[in-house]
C-alpha cells in the first residue's frame, strides 16, 4: 500500500506544485479566504469528495467515505490564511496581492491537505473508515479553529492529524514531537493612568511613562525570580503608546504585548500574577491601572498513540535517517490546540529547507520553501491515515 500511495503522490506532484503556486500567488488574510476556499472546494469536488463550504465562516470541510465498517472518523486539518507582509522573494509566482504573503507556509499546508485528499480518494474502496478534511481559515489570528469547532467540524471525530512547515528541517525529512509542541499564547493590554504636569516639575505629577518602564522591568525581572525556570514564560511588550509633548509629563500610557507559556498549570496562574505585579508597582507610585489579560489558545499537546502513528508512517515511508525526534517545543502558538479539546491529535513538522541556499524563517518577507517537500507531506499523511484504522485502538 505504501508503494501505491507513493506512486499516486509522485504522479500528482506536478499538479500539486501548480496548486501550491496558484495559492501562493493569490494569498488572502485571515477570515477573508473566499477565493482560496472556493478553489479548495473545486479540487475536492473533482475528486468525488462531498464538500461543505462556509464552515467556520470561510472554512471548507470535505468528507471521504470509506467502504469499511469501522465507525472511527479521522480528521486531517490544514490552514489557508496568509499574512500582512509584503513579499520580497522575486519568485515568478510571487504574491499578486500588495502587502499580503504566504510567509508561514499555509499555501503548502493547503496543498498537502488537497494532495492527501486526492490520494485517499483513489483508495476509498479499501479505507476501513471515513476521513474528514478540514481546511481552516484564520489560524494566524488564532480564531479559525474555534469557528470550525463551533460549526460542528469536530462532530464524531475520533482522532485528528495536522502538519506545519519547518524551514530548519531539510526538505524530504519530517520532525516528530512527543508531548508539548507549541505554547499557550495570551494577549495583554495594560493602561497606566497618572497625572499630567510640567516637565520641569515632576514631583507635582505622576509620570505614567516612567511608571510604565518600572512595570515592564518588574514583569521581566519577576519571571526569573517567581516562575519555575523549568516551566518557561516569555512576556513581550510589543507596543507602547503615551505622551503628548516633550515638556509635558504623560498622564496615560498603553502597553500591548503577549504572554507565552508551555505548561497548563503555569498558564492558569498567569493572569492573576501579571495583574498583581502591575497593580503593586502602580500603587507604589500613586498611579492607577487597568489590566486586560485575554486568554488565547492553549498549548498543543500531541497524543502519544497518534504521534507514534505519524513516526512509524514516516519511518516506513522515508527511512529513519529522514525522521527527526524533536527534543524541544516551540514558543509559537497554534490554534490546532482547539481541536484537541474534542479529540486526541498530533501535529508533525514538515521539513521545507534547502541544502544549497539560505533558509529564511517563518513570517519573513523572503521566506521560501523547497517544493519537493509537498510529496513528503502528502505521503506521510496519507499513509498515516491508511494505517490509522489498522494500528490505532480507541
């Protein structure tokens, strides 16, 4: 069966590259993936897969019915949205949308999802159970998975698989991670309110800019002294707004940032921890504050059995030297975690790196992928799906 899957994927390779380049040329921002969704729906329909559009606003669901009697339903999820980045790759098929780019590889993810659907649709008569393909919008703003779940995309799902490109792994290889894969990512907004005054008489005012600097310093220092160093927390203030003139002491400053953590126990405690520290600093200097801590997506926790399924599938398909066991998680966020609240799942890293030229990181305007990785992703997912009913017990 592996040979058949590889042959099908190899035959499809030129078409898959064509699909990827089309999607890359026509990127769409989170929640605006109308053309991409229509394109995806068309490809799925041409394979005889039952399609449902407008799931999770601009998402697409494809249902492939196997001929067996196994009631377990496997989902395969890929994401479709691009980023507000001006592309600087000089590729022939570079983005035609000014200021929008597939700089995180979601064009590859969508293509791999479609390729997997195309391969499995030709194996439908020997699939023991059903496969549901989830083409998700708005991953970059951590909203799309929630929208899809809300619209019933995870109904009756027994397990779910996914992937994400990784430029630091060479094309042709995959990365497997057991346990925690990505971080929980929360949003933080802090408003510090002091009292305005003359720049020459600071003792008659309450300087919100100076107090905000104390807040930032205290938060960063407190992480190293009050949080378990074996359970990392990364707090970044990415935007500061405040002040009106050089000689006027600011009475209001707004800080906007992000807080990332890996362990659920730490994640639970962070809102109260941040609020208490900010309030203490502001109280010390006579200021008031508002802390708006918005919980984001939780961390992705890969299921052991499904991770073993991905690892064994990749080893059989490509050999052990092409499978990397990743020893460290990422502090990036992934809303794939939202699906894992409804069924066990696992996400692997698809190597897309070149060996003979620079590999730019994700979200970089010159980010490119080695397109040979598409077949690697399709075979790995399709073979894992085929093996799911043989090797995975509920």
